[in-house]
């Protein structure tokens, strides 16, 4: 279940300021059977009352996979200093949660993630639909995996064409995840889920360099073979699912 929290990666609108506001708090909740609509109605009221001006919340609904039907309640753009602050209405806020939020839930968890700008691509592209890859990485290969991810972004920036121009993802690393590092890559689908159709952006140009072509050109065949092996060895488990932004439940 630890993984589900990761999904929250959802701070697609986060910008890194000088204060390093690149942290995202994610609460992942599962409504009780038969309480989905009651939960949504109650949380909509709670958000309008307590998250209108401060601690704004973005809500995402998971649509496929093991955690279909779960929601991510995301508070992005935070710094470490923000965790030292207490809400001025903390008691009232907590009481409202106890009365109108938790009674509808079967499960609730939380996690904190850091947006890694250098390992993200075309962050300026926004969407309301997302394809998520959640990867558990061997601790001993974490740094190698991170360095290879940096190479991936560098090579992607060299590729030309409609598909590459529209490819966008944010990469998050879970903080304080113990002996099993977790990396969450969220692809922003600006044209919606239909853009996942093969050749949605048109067929690849005949003769155009592929990712492998550019990689081998930059680093050589031996490094390509090492890359393939690393990506096989480093990833302990990979989960993939789609989710959508629920504007109606988010801060307005």
C-alpha cells in the first residue's frame, strides 16, 4: 500500500522558487463501499471552507489498476519551513475532518515527495489527464538510476518531431522511504487519454533518429548495453495507471 501514496505526485503546477518550494504532501484516501458520492460531497464543502486561500488542495482520482477508486489529495509547492508552521484554525480544521471526512473513509495514508526538475521534461506542458509510472528502485543502484535518468532527459531534448514536442513528464522522488527508494514519473497528457492511441501525433518520420540512435551517438554502444541492463536490474517493481484531475473537488 505504500506505493499508492506515491501516486500523488501530482504537483504538476509546482514551480521551484529560491526557497525551494519543490515538496508535495499527498494524502491518499479510499472511500468506504457505497460512500463515494457522500465522500465527494463532504470533501467539496471542506475544501471550499478550509483550503480556499491557504494550503490549496488539488484532487486526483485513480482510474485503473489496484488502486482504482482511490483519491490523491495533494498540497504542492511546499518548503521544509512550511512543516514548522501550524494552521491558525488548526482545531476547527481538524474537528471538521473528524466530523465530515474520516467517517466516509475506509483507508487513509500520506507521503511526501520532491519534484526533481533536472529529471523532468517539458514541464510547461499541462494537462488534466495523466499516465503514472511508479517504480521501486534497488537502494544500491539508486544513484546509477538517477544518473541514467539525467541522460534520458538530455537525449530527449535532442529529438525532434510532433510526438517528442508533446511529450511531458514530471519526476518525483519519495522522501524518507527507507530501504526501498521510490520514483514516480507522471506524464502530462495535454490532449487527454486519446493521445495514448498509437500514432496519435502522427507516424514517426522515416529515417529520423530514434532515441537509441541519439543515445549511441552521444555515449556509444557499450553504454547503451549498460543502460538496458541497469534498467532491468535497478527496477524492483513497476506499476502503471492513469488518473485524472478532479477540478470540482479541488481548491477553486
